[in-house]
């Protein structure tokens, strides 16, 4: 998934998902915690692949995954292309009004716009891009 999209979350916790990302995520997808102060949205196919990896792990390692599953929400688009984000997930990512939806390969990330702007400034530098290309052997 690619791109950066600006949207607002309404008083009921609904967020419009960009049409381009809706095509990739599908009508039903999963939103859960991320390793950063944002949320990650995975298509049903990506979520299933993730689950397949989890099933191969030891029980002790599966337990470490509990926060991802206990806080995950199965989201379905309404007729206007919105999803309802549960309050606990909004609180985790600090989503109150302005939300930036960012494509990040196999998932979309949902960021508070002010938080995203700070991250974007730090990450979008020639030095960081060069490091990414080196990591990819590009």
C-alpha cells in the first residue's frame, strides 16, 4: 500500500478510508496496535498470513502476541467508505480529529496528523532514503 491521505475522525469514531487503500484492504479488514504510536490496518489476506505465522510459534511466543489480538478490531466499511475505530485503539494512537492514513507496504497506518508530521520530517531525509536503498541492495 502506498500514499499519504489526510482525513478527520468524526465524533462517533468513524474514519473515511481512502478509495485507493479500500481497494487493497477489501471490505473487511483488521486494525490493531503498531510498534509506534499509530494503528496498522491489514487486509483479510495479510491477516490470515500473519495468523499462519503465529500458529507455527511456541505457546510462550504466542502469548507475547496477546496485545495485538486483544486490541484488534475487525472493521467493515459502511456505505460511505468509513470504518468505526474502537475507543481503546483511538486512545492508543492518540486519534482525536485529524488523521493521516499512510500506506506502508502490506498495511496502512493510521496516525494522529501532528504525530505523523513529526515522524515524516525525521524519516524523509536524503540520508534515511540512502540507508533504505542500501538495506535493499538497490
